C-alpha cells in the first residue's frame, strides 16, 4: 500500500491490515515517520521523536507477524505519549526545564500496557508545562500549532498529542486530563478524546498535576479507535492506590446499538453563558441529530454548577502548589512565568478555601448522582470556542481563554467519564467539539452514543491528516 493510503487508515483498519498481512508494522511506521518529518517543523507536536527505538520495535513486531504468532490489539500501531508519561530509557520532561534531564527508569503503567499490546511508541508530545495551562505554548519547547490552521493554538495541556493525531503523525496518542487537558485539545483539533472515570486508568509513572482529579486518556480520530485504546490502558494497578478494582470491559461491544430510547440530558443554564454562537449552535444541532436517531433530549436544572469552575480552580491550585512546593521555592526561575505565577498563588490559599471547595464538589457529585436516575448521559459543549489565534492568546482572546475549562471542569470535579466528539465546523471551517458526560465507569455508553453520532455526522475525511 502507498504511504498516503496507510495514513488514511483508522487505527482499527491498520491493525486489520497487519493481521491480514497486507502491510507490516515497519511499513506502517515508515509512512508515519515520513509524514512526521514533513510536517513536524510546522506542527511542533513533539518534544522528542524516538525514531531509532520505534524502528527497532516495528522490526520485532514485523518478525512476530511473519512467524504467524498471536498479535496484540495494537500490534504495529504508532502511538505517541504526552511528555509527562514515563517511558523506560527515554527523557520525559513535562515540557519543563525542571525535568530537562529526567530519564525514566521504568515505564508508566499505561506505557507498559501499550507496548504489551503491540504499540510502537513513536515519541513524546509537547504539552503545557507540567500540564498547568491550556495553550501548549511552552517557554522551553515553543508552541504547538493546530494542523487545521497553523496560526492557531492546539489548546492544552495535551496539545501536542492532539496535533499529532489530527495532523497524521501518530495513529493515536495518550494525554492526561485534570481540568480538560484531553478533551480541550481533542475539541479544537477535531478528534475524539476520552477522560475516563477517575480511577479507571492507573496514574503510575505519570507526573501529577492535581492528584484528586488527574487521569490519563486516549486521543484518536474515531470513536472505535478510542474504545480500543481505552481497553488496553484501563484496569487495576496495585502500584496506584487511587486505581479502581472495578472490572473493565470490551468498550467496542455496544458501538452498533444506536441511541434509540436513550435519554440525553442538557443543561440550559450552561448554554449561551460563555460560548461562541457557532459552538452553541453546533451542540444544539447535535441534539437534533440525537432526536432524529431516537434519543430523548431532557432539560435538567442544577443548583451548584454555577460555581464549579471556582471550586476546580481552588482545588487544582492547592494540589499543584503542594506538589511543586520544593522546586518552586528552590528554582523559581526554571518555571515558565505563567506556571510560576499560578503555583505561587496556590501557596496562599487558606485551608478553609480548599475545604469549602471540597464541600461544593460533593454537592455537585450528589446532584449528578440524582440526575442520572433520569438520564443516561449529558450533552454540552467541550470548550466555549474553536481554535484561537496564537497571536491573540494573551491579548484579544484572553477573556475567552480564561474560561476554557468552564465545561470540562465538571467531569474533573465529579470524577465522571467524559468524551469529546467533533460535531461540526464553525464559520471559519474550524472544528467544534461537544462533550458527553456519563455515569461512573460507564464509558461504554458514551462510546455507544458517540458512535451513533459519528455514523450520522463524521469529520473524519476532513482531518488535516489526509491532506
């Protein structure tokens, strides 16, 4: 197969071609490395490309394929890791000068599981420093650029992972999400991003941001690809005390069931508050699509959601400052200015603020627990805007950017799973993201709903990866 044909395959399709011996892992990797060398200077999606190691891994996987041995669910698939996820023998910096010389002595659990499933780790992707921001504009490694429009940002903090998948330099990627850092880049890059239920995926070997809200999630071009990746990385890890012992499942099993008779909640008090008109219109049109597919749309009212972002900011600031306390005091000049300011501010938060935020958090959790007796999932925007211009991040667009986690912080506070799905394009041809929020450990229903929408409305062919 020609390289362009290989790049056009989904993760699942590429894995099938490998199983049927029509392409080898080495050939697939060659196509992605060629694309990476062509596009990476413009995207700046990667901090480090592991080309030699990736080629060696692909050669070994090609030999297994030729020998007719059983293949893993990601056999030969080029996958990128966010730069805060450890990979044995390689540097992972969290895009910070503080960790510029850190070389991992062991794999993060999620990295080990990817490798065991046959994935080829192609490199570490750029991110907002220590995952403490939403622009992926690093003072140490530069800004990542959106493949849809190179003058625009990728959001963050997993912006490099989003750019790599959307731009065709990886078939899938891992990001981390504390306030929206998987879902926000997925939204502005026009791809699928899952924040799993807190505890569903182990955090062992991943640098913390706000440890009561941190989780790792997959970023892919399609819902099915995403479900396959989550199936690989999910599951209990005794080394992570916060990791759940709940059983995982085949997240692809229900993808063909559709949404007939499902009840999808919407929260009118959140709409039209901070979003651009194109974003609200895109999500409302998505609701109409679900109605046409047989779902019921239910309006729901919440008492405590208006203060959710304030509570999230307090919790994240306090937890992040506690983790970085030693380094921020000893080496403040080695942090980027924006991160240094946020971490320093967190040190001055009174304990009463943190405790009140925890109380509000519990109130929101209880509200959702009650509402999930009435609905199967919730639908609202992922991010209030489409991709902002890099030149305006600290000027004309700052007020919008400051509210980027307005919708995503809800899943972070509650620990609920949330899935970003592309749901349209704005008037400038930039992708709009919608967010599906589900019951605890019910990622399967979110994938089911997302797959139904994807079948009816799909941006896949328009992704920059194919152009």
